[in-house]
């Protein structure tokens, strides 16, 4: 984790938000996978609606995948029985509405077996949590998706079935939920990260879209370098220059992020109240800090951006920041 330098939250530990780390294993798994579903839904909407503004794009299925091998030995038996997972084979953890995976008839719990006739690797039985095996399978799927529609063989309720999945153009950044009791989100050029505490703090999908929209904006604004854009079937594209890119990087990401959320159909009028609530909850962001405006200054700036978005909507102008 390169946490603090690029983090956009406060980093303050908030054990009561999001995922209760000390809860029994099965309860923790359920809370984690429910949050995954929300983050996948909101991430998919933002990525699909803003493809033309993203410097890196890809062909996306829209799903969140997971595998038994990535879970700790403590969580793994619950993950296997609840989701029908098998070692390194990727299973569908979240299938956002309207995503390519949903349109292909896939749903949560399906286990992927092959793509375009190429079998995915089940891997070895490992004790420690390890993401390498499922990562290699996901990379194979991503490269196949880059070529257009794919034939997927998957297992559901013990039966092997086939589906044709036609991927959708989307921003080329994965969205990842990190189990942590710190209120934080960040972007590293390849992915958007949000902690379970931060995702849990957002009361609605509109609030979650504000946080993820801000992180996506760091990518759109070129604040994060990415040297592997061509990897895994992604492509780079030239995007228009934005107006009003004044202020520091955080202020710019707030402004562009609000546009990205609005373009994806989220209610952005809630933004100022959200940041005030965030500030009330967490004294570390109440006052201006190193590189970060205070929660109140953020809220006031976003009121102006929200007014600008409303005016553009009312006069039928495109929602381009
Ligand atoms: Zn930021």
C-alpha cells in the first residue's frame, strides 16, 4: 500500500464503520461481499458512463470476480460453501445491473470454467491466501475480452452452461474494496481503491459515487501515472482538455469527480452535505490539512460546482467538466 501520499481520505481509524474486523468469520465475509456488490454497481456505472473522458479504456464485463484461494484459511470454507468457489477458478462476486455480464445472463455465484474454448486453471490447493492464481485467470479473460465478444463456459448449480458475452467500453481502471478500518480511498493509476470503512460510511450509492468519482477524476485529470496502459488489453486515448482546472489537485478532483457522478446519473446535490457529515464525524478533516482542503471548504466549493451542473442541465449543455 502506498497509502498516505495519494490517499484522499483522512486515514483515521473508524472501527464502527463498514466492516467489523472482529466479527465472526462468516458474518465478516457476508458484510464484505455485500459491500463488494455496492462498490461494483457504482464503479460500473461510473466507468461505463465516462468511457469517453478516461485516458485509458478497456472492454469490460462489469463483474467483480473472486476465488477461494484469495481468502484466508479462516474465511475460505465459508467462501466455498456460500459462492461455490473452487481454488483459483474465478467466481462472480458481483454482477452490476446493465453490465455486459448481466446482459449475457450471468449472475452472482456462477463459476467461470473457460473463455473462448481455453480452460481456466484450477491451480493447486494452497493454505495461505494467494491472489496470483486467480489473477492469471482474470488476465486471460481480460485479454480475450479485448478482442470483442467471448464464449464463456460457466458452472451454475452443478451444471456447465455456455454464454456469449459482448463486452462494453468502459474506463480502464479496476475498482477494488480493501478490508480496512481506515476512512480512505485512493487511486494509483491502475485502480481505484476504497476501504471497507469508507464504503460503509457512505449511506447511499449517490454518496459512494462521490468518493469513487473523486478517485476516477484523479485518473481523468492525469494526476496518476500509469506505465502499463497497454497491459491486459487496455488502450489509451486522447481526451478533451477540461475547463476550470484551477486549484490544487484535490479541488480539481472534487470538481471533475462531481461531473463524472452526474454523468452516470447519480444525485450530486447531496455532495456538500456529505462532506459536512464527513467533517463532523471526523475531526481530522474539519480543518485544512497538508494538501487537503477542510471538509467545510470542500463542501462550499462543491455547492458552486453543483450549481454549474444544474445550470448546464437546465440549458441542455453537455455535462463535460
Ligand atoms: Zn483525491
